């Protein structure tokens, strides 16, 4: 439901403004990480030093993943005589497209565990939790679709891969149902890993694109849309609790 609603909204209203809406995606990803996922992880009672180590490891892992993607691309195009100036920003964002799917998959995995835990505690609580997570996912998925479209994915490919990532919630739910005691202890660490992916993508791949458009006429909409992304996540998460 979240994927489909976000896809309809993104493809119908945002597809012609993808480059500009990258700013909205940055606001959504950073606020989801810093104002929702990371606080939830650190409030869980897990060792803060271990969580920070996990965050550092996640950032370095995404750095290496991007390095591999860059090296592979360079080798593939070595000596092919092609020029890549046209659509350069989309090429630069292409790496972020795959990384956002990895981070989103981990985040969906934790959502599945949380839903399973809520249903095991009380079916009514499970329904409320599931509906809250659906509402929380919509703005995040809109941000993901913007990144994927900006990275050169077609609408069908963006929808298909996002749908595959959403199935991680089913896997997390099944795992949580049968091994809740062990699986629940992993939630804070998976949340931190997912956050490291969102933070790295926003800061390393998307913000540099925005910095290339440095005029005041382009900066004002960027700041406004980042603020809108933050406000959207704050609104949804505030009504989730």
C-alpha cells in the first residue's frame, strides 16, 4: 500500500520535477535517520558505543560499496570513446539508486519485526502499529522514488525494485514471529545500519548535486524543499506515537 501510494504520487506529480525534488528527498532521509530511526535505536537500551561503532561501520561500508560501483563503471567504459557529459548528474546519482534500495530493505526488515512484536503482544496494537508504519513509509518511499528516478531508473524498474525491498518487511515479520527474543535484539543495529545508508546517500551523493546549482534562484527552493521533507517526517512520526 505504501509503495503504490508513493509511486502514484511520485510518478504523477513529481516526475517532471525530479532534479528539484531531490532536495525533498534529502530532507526526508536525513530527518528519518536523525529524528526517528537513530533515536529509536538509542532509546532501546542497546550499548551506545556498539551502536556508534555500527553507524561508523555502516558509513564505511557504503563508502566501499560506492567505490566498487565507481571502479566497475570506470572499467566498463574504459576506452569506449563515449562522452558522458550529458546527464552527468543522473550518472553520479546512479550509485545512490542501488544504495538506497539496500538501506530501504534493512529499514523494512526492522518494520516487519516491529509489526510482529506488536501483534504478538496484542492484535489491536498490531493493527495500529501496522497502520502507523504504512503512514510512516509513504513519505520515505516518495523520497526513495525521487532518488531512483533521478538515478535513471524507469518508473517500472523503480516500482519493481522498491516492491522487492518492501518484501523484506514480510521476511522480518516472519522471522520476528518465530524468533522474536533473538530477532528483537537486532532491531537497534539494523535501524542504525539503515540510517547510515540514508545519511551517506544524502550527504555524499545528493547534496553534491545540489551544490552544483549554487545560484540564489536555485538555492531558495532547495532549502524550502529540504524543510518540507523534515516537516513531513516530523508530522508523520509525531502522529505515529
